[in-house]
């Protein structure tokens, strides 16, 4: 997967659709892992982003 700068992601970014689906399904750890793959974020930043999505 292509890594991108976190600041370039928007709520309607299609790459985040799967992350949002995982969050909605209660699969937080998998959502964090995928978010990190997409964005290159560290664990804490990814966890915080997932918490904001929940």
C-alpha cells in the first residue's frame, strides 16, 4: 500500500473506507494496523485517529 502523509488524508478518502468498516465492526486493532499501513503513522497517532473515528 502507498504510504501518505497523515495531513493529506480527508474523511472522504476512499483508502479509509476499509478502516472505517473495521472500526464499525469493532475490530479496533485491525483498523489501527491498516491505518498505519496507509498513513505511515506511529502506533499512538493511529490509535488516536481510530478512537476519533469510533
